[in-house]
């Protein structure tokens, strides 16, 4: 099994930055694709970014492309989401997730392709 714990959320003004971290534990972490997702009240959970098991391939939603960067450090079993130029529209609970399958790149883009989920961290961007 895999356990994921997010951290780094908080309150920031528009134009500011935050860096989210996701600490993972469990077997075969280095062979799992991982992703960041977000969900605002009344909206469906959406994919923000995803990264392949080696970090070789990434995916970004159009709404965050050029502003957010996903990365991973497998020696630390940690995935990061650097968020710059934040907008009020980015306000949501952010979740990290891992794919239990040992798949080849590119990483899955769909919410439904991921099996293990953290409990989320709140990101609030004020205008």
C-alpha cells in the first residue's frame, strides 16, 4: 500500500507563490506515476499536473501551464508542485495521487487512473 501526505498549502495573495510537497511511503514508489489534482467547492476534481515514474515526462492542464511546475525526488520519496503567479481561480483543495501500476511514460492524465490519494491541502488565493 501507499500513503501520501500533502503539505505546503496556505493563504497567498494573487501573484504570489507556493510550493506543495507530497511525501510518499510504500513499496515500489520509484516505479509509480504521480499527479497533482485540485477540487473547488461545487466542482469536479480536475488534473493539474502529472509526472512519470522517472520524471522524464510531464503533463500540465492548460490553465496552469507556464505557471506551475511538477517535479519529483525519488531519493526522498517526494513530489513537488511549484505554483507561481497564483490567481484566485487556483483556490481549491490540492491532492496528490499515485498510480499503483508500473506503467511506461507518459503519465496518466485522468483522475480515474490513480489509485492512492492523500487527504489534501488547502490553497487559497486572495484578490
